């Protein structure tokens, strides 16, 4: 009996030790498994092997759609005044401004007897005009004196007051007797679906369609005005029910807009395809201009916005949108807010209290501008390295960007140019933030090949010119 008892005791002790060991090592096992799967997933991506067909001429491309910028309201003043020279260099087409009615003291008086003073907002708009851009004005947020409970993210006590605010704003900036601006975009609200800005819905008590409808009513009442555009919904992402709901509402709608904070650049291209497919039941709406009025790799503040990671993400997004993309894609944002010495602000330029320093992303736009021309065929893009090619005059240019969401991938990319005429060529490699070298190459057949090492988060433009 004693031996049986000892065996049972020993067996139970072994089981207990096994259970304890399992509980201790299971989390480590799960972590190692997860890391292994992640590494395998990254390893199974497709490396690029770029082939440029120099005779496959496609459409001419525009390089100005990404010269659009959206400034947030981290200060209730003219934030851009101190960086006008830096903005001019970026050749902006449009600069978006929000917080019109809570930062610039536009609306006074009470319901039914409103008064308007655009003096402070005019200063901010004049700064935008001084950069060479036109303003895109996000009609936000609700003036306190007409808002329920005095909250700027609530509906008005009287919708007619909101219509009047929109009418007077459009008459001031687009009016022939006002600022006399033509072709101004007016966007109804800013991220209405976000809790911080009201948590509006497509129905219910806080119905965005009501907000938009009375904005449309106000826009329709504006008199003596130049042509202008009204649109929305300026949501935090591209959402089918918001897009189709607004299109089906029957209100005036001159453009569709949304924000895109997506770490995967290829999702930007997928969004363009999705929105067209959603609009097929509304054929006329498929022709509406599309505006991404804010974009970045994350909507949260991140030190990545101060590094080449953000620059490469921007370059990779532009690659995805270079053909069949939106009318404009607005980078968020030109300038950091104050007290962001930690380097986690969204800006292209640091705040005055941090030296107005240019971040790497600032250099992307003008760098890609050199790609203007007729697009030509490119095949062999990979999971990380993507690009496009153009031809202008005697020069063929190839833009390549290496972007990895983890920010670590490096790659040596084989590049071939086909259908070249034999002869002597000037070959130039320009690496953004890196080398710029020019060589003379002889092409004896119709193919010319190179290899390009691309560090993590890097961009390059390769030029070949027949001498």
C-alpha cells in the first residue's frame, strides 16, 4: 500500500510541475510563434524586379495633385504666417483650414439676429493666398452662440441659423463684393464621425445629413458669388454608408471628401477603386471630384513624422495615386503645434518654439515633381519597392520608393530598360537625402540594366538621357 501511495503522490507531483511549466512557458511559446509567423510573412513578400518598357507610352501625368496641405487647429490664430517662405517653396495649390467658427470669432449675436466679423479669419486666408494657394475652408465648428448647450460639436438650436452662417461665409469669400475668390472649396464639417468632433451619424439626433442639408440651403441662398464647390463628408476614413448616403440625399454635392490615415500605401489605391464601385448605382456621382483632405500613416502623433519613414510613406502613397487618383490629396499638416519638442508632431515644419526646422517629408513633393511627363510602362513592382516611370523630351525617368510598414526592409533592386535605341546615354542616380551621381553608359543592344541598393525608407529617381 505504501508503494502505491508513493507512486500516486509522485505522479500527482509530476502533473503539477508540468502544469506550472506549461503556464510559465505558454506565453513565451505564443510570443515566439507570433514573431516567427511575422518574420516568415515578411520574408515571403515579393522583391521588386523592375522592367521599364520605354516604348509603352501611357497617359500624361499630373504632379500637382499632391501639392495640397491641410493645417490643423492646434492654435487659435494664423498658424501659417511664420512659414510663408517655406510654404511658397512647396508650390501649394490648396491649403485647407478648419475651426473657422470656433477659432476666428466670426459669428456674433443671437438666433435670428446674427452678426458676422471675418477680420480675424481674413488674416489666415490672406496668408494662404500669399503662399500662392487657394483656401479650402472646412465649415466647422458650430458657433457657440447658436449651438445646443453652447457646445461647438452640437447641432444648432435653430437650423436656419446654421444655414445663415454658411451663406454669409460663402458670400464673404466667394462674393464679388467680398474677397472675390473663384473656385473655392467649402467642406461641410471636419471628421464628423469622430467623438471629439461630435460623433455625428447618418441618422438619429445628430444627423450629418441634416447638418449638410442646411449647409446646402445656405449655399443655395448665397448671392453675387463666383463659382464655388460644396462637399463632404470629410470623415476619418472612406465609409460606404456615408458616401452613398450623402450622394442619395439629393443635396447639392460638388465633391466627395474623406481622410485617410493608413499605414499601407496600397490601401489608398484600393479606396479609389472602392468608391467608384459604390457609386455605380449613381452614374452621375462617379464623375464627382474626390478629395482626400487629410492623409498620413497614422492619425496619432508619432515621432515617425519627423523621419524618412513619413517621407517614404508619402512617396509610396503618391505612387499609388499617380494614375486614376483623387483630384487632390492633402498632406496633414504644414506646421507642428506648440510644445512638440519631442518630435512627434504631424508637421512638415516644426513650430516656431522648435526652430521652424524642415522635416524629411518636406522634401518629397518637389523631388517627385521632376517626374512630370508621359507615363510609360513599368512592371515588376514588389511588396516594398514600388514606382512609376515617365518620358519627357529625351529623358526617361524612373521613380522608386522603398516603404515597409515596419521601417526596416532593405533591398537591392534589378532594373532593366527595354526597347532602347543603341547609343551613348547619360545615366543619373538621385537618392533623396543621399548620393547624386551621373555616369556615361553605352547601350549596344536594346536593353540596359542596373542594380540599385535601396535602404529602408528611401526614394530614388533614375534618369537616362540619350546623348
